């Protein structure tokens, strides 16, 4: 009996001992699974967080699946635990689960982003080719649907930097192209609807609705090739409208659109047309009749945009005057001073596109005037409506006046040796530009034309040539003529606007040099005798008051490059 009791006790002890080992083994296995899951979670977190290993383009499916699998295994093992150990492991697995959830959201966002990108690529291709058709409309619609469908997945991405990166890669560019193409899509749909209705024996009232969308939106299309294609389609519609449909609002809108198209064809930088003023007045009237303030503002913007295209900046205008003068060997100081004397505001066109015309029929910037109704010296239509031609004509006239002193029977005096680059020598040619008559006799008139020009030259080019003495300006006879005795001046002021690249100049007085070609930039004074090398020019600034030009130069003994006003290079 005693032996039996000892035997039973031994079995119990062995059983208890075996159970303890089993529990310890299970606990160790659960801990190992938890640690493996934690490691997988961290790997997934790294692959789905920008700033770690994520790029916003990678899709870590392998890492995600591994984390999910290891999480499930660990969770199953931990559920069999108890006490503090179980609580600690569940806390760790909670973090892993969070990482899995965030990883899934990242993967979803990137995957959906790539779907959006593929649809955007179709539209990118159409924009590059300048094509818009039914396939473009379908692609645009599909992109719009996907953006709406997947918008929430982008917002769900955890971590602001990661979320912003993914949005920047997919959502933002897709939304941009959608916005950019909005006007083109509206117009294309409206064109297709208008064409369809025209084939279905519809009424002009029904046609007015889609055509009005064309009228309002076509000018706002930023893609120029697409815009050109759609403009052609609109012109085709306009040319095929049956006369019976040209009534009511539809006819009004078509007429307005066609007037815009005509105006657009006549206006370009520095150019207008004799038909522009009439179109200007008609469009102004048409736009006023539009009832919607918003629509009226949009049409006015289109109208103003076309008219503003003819404008030439002061900088560009002065450049044109300088270039034309140099081409004829005339000091630019002379030509620009004549221009501001003739036309103080340097105006070629009035707001309605008509040429600026003086009381004595002078046209445009250079106030070029026909001598009679039958004068065919120039294409007078171009003189009026082509700024470049107006300047060219004015400069040619001045060049011809210069020759008056060198004819076999001269009609005005030669000054000095007739050097064209001396500002003094242009006195009588300038007078002749306005008229060799007693109205410009300084002995009878306080401020004749040529003195006004020289005053502008002094004040705006900062050159100060000697003025021919009034006692040397002698009108005689009946009809009156200038006495042609040659004249000498003490000063012989050379133009400073003929310099070319690589010319070397020594300044004759201290001068301010600038860091940019404008009087508003930083200046530095260099002394008399400073040697400079011309690197580039002539460069005009945007001030109407400045008729000098700028040269880019290097200064002997000084670092860097500088800009100096032409008036200082003497």
C-alpha cells in the first residue's frame, strides 16, 4: 500500500513537471511570433512612410502580406496566453495592426493614383498633339470619375508628408489637367451638340444654347493648338448655317463670334486695320446688349485681350526707332527726339484701333504726312496701320531731307563737313522734316520745330550739341529759300548710340555705371579716363523720358559687368 502511494505521487509530480514545460514552450513560441510580427510591421511602416523608404510610387504588397500573415499567427498564439504576458503582447500587436491598416491605405492610394495617372496620360498625349475629339471627351470623363471615386483614399493616407507626396504625384496633377482642359471640353461638347442639332432640323432657339457656350468659353482655352482646332470647327459651323436658322439669339451670337474672329485676324503687335474701328464699335454695342454681368465681363475680357495685342511697349518702341535709325546711318538721338516732338505720347493707335492723326493729317508715331491726295510715295494704309512701316517711312523721309544739303543745287546749308554722326549737322534736316519755311525761322519764331527737337534731345538723351546760331539761318527771296552758305560749329558732338560689341571707349568725364539697364538699379561711379569694352547693346529701358540707350560693358580694372547710359560714352 505504501509502495502504491509512492508510485501515484511520482506520476503526479511527473505530470505537473511536464505541464510546466509545455506552458513555457507555448509562451516562448508566442513571444517569438509577436516579435516577428513587430519586425514585419516596422518593415511595412518603413515602406509606406515617405522620409523612410517610401517614395509615393512604390507598392509594398510583399511586405504588406508578410505583416498580415505574421500578425494573424501571433494573434492566434497570444490569445492562448493569459495574464500580464498576454496583455503586453496584445499591446505590441495593436501597434502592428495599426501599421497594417496604414500600410493598406497607402497601398490603396498609390494603386488608385496609378490608375488616375494612366487616364491622365491619355489627356497629356492629346494636349501635346493639340487634338481634341470624342476620345478626349471619354478620357476626360473617366478621369473625372476616378478622381471622385478615389478622392477619399488620398485623404486616408497616414502621415502628412506621405499624404502630401502621394497627392502631389497623382491627385494634384490630375486635378490640374482637369481644370486646364475644362474650357476646351465645354467648347468641344457645345460644338458637337450644335452640329448635331443643325442636322436634325431644329430651331434657332435650341441652337442658341450650346452656341452661347462656345461664344463664352472659346477664348479662355489655354491650349493653343486645341483652340486653333476648335476655332476651325466653329468657322465651319458658321459657314454652313442655313439662312432659315439665322434668326433670334442664335443669329446674334453667331454674328458676335464672327466679329470677334474678324477682329482677331486684323490685330497683332503694332498692327491694326482700316476695318478695326468699325468692328470695335459693333462689338462694343453687341457686348453691351448681353444681360448677364458675368458673361458681359468675360466677353469684354476677350474683346480687350484682342485689342491689347496691338500694343507695343515703350521699351520695344524705342528699340524699333533706334534700329531703324542705325540702319539708315542716322543718329538714334535724332530720330527718337523727332518722334517725341511729333507725338508726345508716342501713340500709333487710338483705343478703337484707328491711327492717331494730327490736325494736319500726320499719321502715327512719326506723323508721316501725304503731300497730296495723289501722293504715292508710300503705302498709306500701311503708314496708318503698321507701326514698323510708319517708323520706316519717317526715317526714310528724314534720310532724304539730309540729302538736300548735298544736291547739285542744294536747298539748305551743309554743316561742318557733313558728317552724319555729328548731332549738330542735323539741324536743317530736322527743320526740313517739318518744313523748310519761315514757320521754322528762329529769327521770327521763338521756338521753331528744330529747336523743340534739340530741346528734347538735350533733356532726354542727355546730349548737349551746339545749336546753329539763328543769324546763320537766313531765308531770302520770293518764294523764300534758305541761303545755302556752309556753316561751321565750334562743338562737334558725336552720337553715342552707334557703338557695337567689342568697341572700346574711354569716358571723358566721371560717370555712374549700373548693375542693370535702368536708373533704378544700384550705381557705382567711375572716374574720367575709365576704359570700357562694349559687351552688348543698344538696350532700351521702359521709361518714355529716357531717350538714351544702355550698353552692357566690362570696365578695365573692375570685376563683373556693368551697364552704362550711352550719354556717358563720350
